[in-house]
């Protein structure tokens, strides 16, 4: 099977003034990703709206199948690239910090609501999701979804590995001074659970938040095939299922588990 080429969009910088501005930024990233031969574009947490929304998340929130979702589907179909994007989702009177994955033909493939909310701002405005493992297939590769803080816990990543996830997509808004998460924790998660982690972070400053950048693709063999700096960037790297199989054969963490001993 040929490698799956993934593009990670580090940005956009700042909070888009309008929904259309956020969609324009996504369209530009999708165009660049397609030109680089990518089949999948992963964008940061709350990429359509920006993260530093203050008291305005409800103003920018939409249903999962709202107008922005339809616009992103058109972007994906025009460029022939699957897109994972973050946005504030409205469900009745609740808001979720959500990510949707659409296929390269614009078809919705998966929806995930962040299960581990970070800090006072998120917990004040969002309701945590209650479904941990959400997956979809693209070109014969099993993809999974988490958001930012979720990946800092070993349990969600291990749950994905045990459910067959091969590439974990993680839209992110990692802030300073927690660079160690991007540099150390994310590659460790890929190694200990034997899967790829595609970690797409924000960069620059939004309101009170300063983001670290350092987006990366971390591989199960302990390497990091692609790593951004602290500025706007588009990383492109390949997921090799042959390497994944070889790594799992050499590193038998998953096969050697003794779950009967791991009760609370």
C-alpha cells in the first residue's frame, strides 16, 4: 500500500474577523496541501474561528452540519483532499469543542467532541464529549480523532491503539510554556501505543494566549518525520503502514499487555 501523505497546517495566526475569513484560510491551506500531493489536511483546534474567543464562542458556534460544514465540504471536494478541522459546535443549549473529518469528496467521515477540557476558559464555555474513540477510514488507513489536551493522557491514545487506529489526528492549541508536550509527550504517545500521531498546533498570540507551534508527525518507531518551528507553516509527511507493522513487530507493548492486572 502506498504511503498516506498528510499535511499539517500550523496556524492560522490570530482570530479570523469573520467566518468567511476562517474559511478562506482553510481554502488556502487545502490548496497548498493538494499541490504537495497530500490526501489529508489536519488543521488546529478551533481552526475555523480562532481559539481566543473570550465570551463569544456561542456567537461563532454552529451545528455539525451547519453552513461552515457545507463550505468546508466544498473546499475538500474542489481540492480533492480530506480535511480535519476544529470549530465550536452547538447542540441545543450546549457547546462542544469539536473536530470534523470530511473526505476528499466532501463527504462527512467522522465527528468528535473533545473529552478532556483544559483550563477555566474551556470548562466555562464547553461541555465535554462522552465518546472517546471515533474513527474513520481513508485510503485503507484507519484514522482516529482527539483534540489537544486529550493526547496528554495515555488512556485515550491507548484506547485508540487497541481499537485499531493507525494514525491519530490531533488538532491542537498548545500554549507556552508547555513546549515539552509537543517535544516529548506526543512522540512518547506514538511510541508507547505504536501508532502515528499527527499533531497540528496553532502559533503566534491570540488575546491572552501564546501558542507554541511545534506541530509534528510522530511515528511509532520513536522518530519525528516532520516538525515545525514556532511560526506559520504547512508540514507535509508520509504515513508508512509498512513501518508501522515493522515497529509493532519489534516493539510488542500492545501484545504483551496484561489488562487483568490493570484495574483501578
